[in-house]
C-alpha cells in the first residue's frame, strides 16, 4: 500500500470523507520482516476518536485488532477501551518499553504489527517521506530513528532555503523583466583569422 497524503478538502462533503479515511501506509503483504509494518498519520492526538477508522481498515487485512499499546509521551489521554465496529479494542501503554513514536497492534491469535505514528501537525512533505520510509520492507530503522532523520532533513531544507534567500538578495537571481530585451552573454576570446589569398 502506498502512502496516502490528502490535501485540504475543498467542500464540506470532502471534509467529512477525508476525516473518515485514515492516512495510512503499509509494507507490502508477504514482504521480509522489518522493524515497522508501516505508518499512520492521525489527524489528532485523540486516540478514542482516531482508532475506529484505523481498525476499520486494518481488521479486514490483518484480522480483528483486539489490543493496542502506545507510549503516553505522544497521547495526552489514553482510554482503557475503545469501541470500534462491533467490538472493543483494549488499549494499554508502556513508557519505557515502547518507542514513543510507535503504535503496537495485536490481533488475537493472528499477529502483531508495529506502525510509526506520524505526529498530526507534521508538514505533508515530511509526512510523505516518513510514511514511505516506514513502509519500506527493507527498512531497519526504528520509529524514533525515522523521526530523527526526518527532523535532520527538514533542518537541511530550511538551511538550503536560507542560503538561497541570501544568494537571491545579493544578486544571484535577477527578477525577470518582461519589458527589457534578453541580455546576451558577453563573449571573450579571439576569432580565428581566415587565410588570405595571395
């Protein structure tokens, strides 16, 4: 499954639809085991509001999700139980044992999956990078390591923009002037002499 990045909705109907579908990216089914099985980009830090749409997508793929664990560093309120589509998901938390940027999902007698949780306020370009990296079947980075790498890349982009702004302000780029004819580059050098007939 590819990363799904949604743009701001333009109508009220699109707004309702986009709030129902989770922003999710999963590693291909049957791929080699990696540290992460994908990424989830919730729209808020409200676990009780966000879990139903996530499990609605994952239940048919992975079997009924029965338990979820999180790290409380990223979730201000952790409900003990969340009703979802005809059943209840038990929610637990681990402060030291679980990566703060990871969601652990358990399906009774079926398996366990780890998802990177992309913070809701993340910019779309960083979120897209994180979701793609977390769903790479060859990925061997932890959720926190991917978050650190995304922060490093964001810092590099900001620094590049600052350098470019200084360069532009010092004459690096000239603003286009549609009224002025295009400037021809100055040419230097010698023109070879043609032999004269004698």
